[in-house]
């Protein structure tokens, strides 16, 4: 199976934010958005990545959260438009990030699920985690987005979801499927203030799930820089944990360029191709190695 991994698109259509939206958490988010994100993320680069993934002949695409900035309806609409060339849920899977759950109102309205639930669950809506089976691979779709404390972006898995992830992974192994877990938040320790304000609160629980259940690959977002590490797996073998970085970054003067990955998964082995947007911002190029 060939799987493309995009993340943290942070799409914003010009003019989407209205004065009435500047309430509560969105005041800080809006400042962050206009001071930093709109200078760093490119909607055009998101469309380039989608086109490149299609060109590469992938079997499926996973987007690991944060398609929006402030969970605004126009942002979700833009995300739907950008991802539309990928087609239906047989070809695209999505999980929410903390920015897609930006306000209590967005969470209560299940705004992400309204727009993209069909890319999570096969039919209707259910609980997280969801899963999809492909030849040789089971893709497990978890939700770490939650209502965080003010000014924070923490994630949370919880006991019921962790138990279900473990069960799904063990079932997959019993059926000869390679379990791939997609989750927005990461398990590593970041070096910046982000480690204080935006980490996965129960990352130890998720590490335990990976260590005991047979999950063979973990894909995440949230860290806009690419990050790769391994954690101990159920059979003693190291399990790759890979964040592709934000796909839509385009600020070459500051060394920020969008990334996405392609994984070839066969016979329990994972091969990674890494793609980065070119200096001109007009195409994605493969990175060596
Ligand atoms: Fe993000
Ligand atoms: Fe995030």
C-alpha cells in the first residue's frame, strides 16, 4: 500500500474572520493567525501537495489534523474545496487537530465531523477511534483534539479510546494486517514553549498502547517541523513515529517549507519518501534519502 501523509494545512480564506468571531479563545488565535500563520502557510501550496499526491499514484491519503486555524465555517469550506480532488473516503481519511476544535461551540456543533466525518467513519458518525482496512494494512483514526485550557493546545486520548486502539491493533495483527495509527498530537518532547502549552497530556498512555498492542507505525501532526523517532513495539521491534510537518508552510526566507510524506507499506516494512515545496513555491520536490 502506498499512503500519502499531509498535515497541518491551516487553511485560511481571505476575509473569513469577522468581528463577531473575535470572542474568547479566538482573540488570541486571531492575533496568532494574522501575525504568524497567514505569513507562513499557503493555500496554493496545499493544492500543489494534493496534486502531487495524486500524481505519485498513492492508494490513500491521510491528513493528520489542523486543516483550519480557528474552526471557522469558511475555513472548513476552503479545506473541503482544496481536498476535493482526492475524492471520497475510499481515498481520503482525516482526523481533527486542536485547531479544528478551536472553540467549545465548534466542538459542541461537531463542526469538523459535519464537514469531514465521512472521511473518518464509513457511514454516519461514531466514536473515535475509527478504522479502515486496506490490503495488508489497517488504518486506525484517533482523535487527540479536545477542549484545552485557555491559551493552550493540549491533546488527550483517554482510557476508552486507548483501549479501543489497542483492540483494533491486535485484531489487525490477528488478521494479518499491519496497523497504522493516525493521531494529531505527538509523543516526543519539543524544545520550545510548545512543550508547556501544547503537548499530549497522556502521551505515556499512548506509548503504552504502542508498546503492547502491535501498532506498527504512528503518523502524527501538530509539530509543524518534521519529526521522526521510534518507540518500543509489542514484539520488541522499534515502531516508527513520524510527523511529516506542516504541508503548507511557505516562508523560504525563514527556512520554513511545506512537507508531506509517502509511505510504501509491504510485508510489515515501511519505506518513507519525503517531499518538500521548492524555493519557488511552485512544486514539491523529493528530498534525498
Ligand atoms: Fe498545527
Ligand atoms: Fe495542532
